[in-house]
C-alpha cells in the first residue's frame, strides 16, 4: 500500500466514517460486499480495518485517532506502552533528540512529551509520509521529520543530547538479531555516534544475547530487557563515553495495570535449591532473559529447582511475585508410563505444558501423552539440581 493512497482514504470523510462504523466487523465477511464499493480502493480499506483491529491493544491512542500505517510499519512499530516507558526513563526534559530510524513514529510520539526537539529520520518514503501525517493528527510541534539516511544525517549535525536508533532487523526480509547484520550497522558507527551525542540509546532485538551485547559494545551504561504483557519485546541499551565498572541490567515487565522493575544491583547471596513445596513459581520473561533468575530467587527468598531451571519452589505463597504462580497438585518423577497412568486416572486430556531445562519440548510431550493444548491444567516439566527429572501437575493462581 502506498502512503498517498492510505492518507487520501483516511482524509475522505465518507471512507473514514465507513472504517469507524465497521472497525470491529469480520473483515472476511466485509470482503463479500466489495462489489458495492467499486468506486473506492476497498482492498486497502479492508487492510486498514484489519490493522486497526490489531492496533487497538498495541497502539490504543493511534487507533483512536485512526493513524496511518501499513502492515510493515505496524509490525515494526513499538507498542505505545513500551514507548511511553522508554520515554519516561531517558531523562529527555529540555533535551534535543535525533532519532536515526524514526519508522512510523511511535517512539517519537512518546519522546515528544518530554523532549524540547526531536529530529527524526526515515529512509522509506512511504513510512516517512505516513509518520508525518500522524504527527499532524496530534498537532505535535517539536518533531521534525526528515526523509534521510540517519547515519548520513547525523554526520552533518552538531553534537546533540541524545541519539536514538532502532536498526532495521529485517533488512532483506529475514529476521536478524546481531547488530552487524542490521541496517544501519551500529557497530561500525558507534564511535562516531558517541562523539555526536552525550548518550546513544539503541533498541535491539529481544533475541540478542546479552553477553554478546556487552562484549560488542563496551560503552553500555544501562541495559533494559523490556517485556510487555509477559512477552519480551526489546532490549534497550544506553551507551555513553563515561566510564563505568559494569553495565546496570534492568528487567522491566509492563503489565495491564502496573510496571515492575528488577535490576542486578540488588544484593546477592547463596541460592537455595529444592524440589519440594506447595507452590511453583516462574519469574517473568524479562527477568529470565536478563539472566537475573538467581538474584530474583534470593530476593524473593525462594528455592530454585536447579541452577539451569527458572522454576522456583516453596511452601509459602508470595502474592507479589513477578511472574506466574502455581499451586502444586501432584509431583511425579518423570517416568512416562507412570505419568500416562496418572493422567488417564484423573482424566486429563488437555493441558498447558511448560518446560524449563528439560530434554523434550512441549510439542513432543503433548504428542507423547496425547494431550490437547489449553485448558485450566498446567504441567511443568524440569530437571532438578541433582539431575532428576520431574513433572509438576499444577493449577495457576491468577494475580488479582
């Protein structure tokens, strides 16, 4: 979809009204009526409706304003919740920001609430046009968009306060997570970027290895692993020429009603191990990705089942635990014949399967025990610190 087509449709009051009226309708059923609307680009209208239905959760404010985006820009965009959190921690007040890869503008939109000026570059003309249109919807005055290569743009600029960059992780339509495979190549330009700004903030694939990042970019001051609604969405690093002994690693979990933060500066201590208890705990994925599981076990005073497993166990219920909490119904040694007899005896035909440090995948276990996915039962498979394999039959305790 070309940007001009999308923007022209959204600026047409009749078509915009039609989209609002049918924004929650089944797109496949709407498509059956395409002959009634031969005078408009109905395919594009249906695509927009489909995107808005997805955007209602991810981009609620842009959904309300019926912002312009196509499939590519929507998929690559930051969620509003994550963008707002990032803007709140970047100390942007009265600062000039240069965004080297502005995309559809969600990060710009969030940062503009704090920064004095944002210069945002985008090399894709269609995405640039849609982002400029979206800025006009909000009547934002402190964002200046530039149809330009961000690296070439920054070379001709005076030093600014902050550079933000979200390298394209799909430069040739295949997903990548190494910095040297993204566009632009951050590693090749990091020294120049650090000369051009007091701080350089880089958004990185959630698949990237943290040890690899720390080795590749020795100037990292802070590293945030950010999860939204339980899923890790990105790694955000702050780089500076200021010397620092070690990176500050922060795990962030953005939920529907609250944001929880845990970082590596918490005091450490000896980890307790065990495989018996009434309750099983699994920390949120940002803590796991950040490599802070052991620290969080000590912080919460829970035993880890093993050093390589992110299941914790205890006889006490921790209502403020950041992650999933389960009540253990039964604990069984992993003996497939015994487990099959047990599942048949209590009539389990459907279950959610979770594995940590286990030799079989959930799909393999589901096939082995002939279980459908879903339902209210959870089966957790893991190996303890002594190398013994276990099944924990659990019921999840939902947080209030």
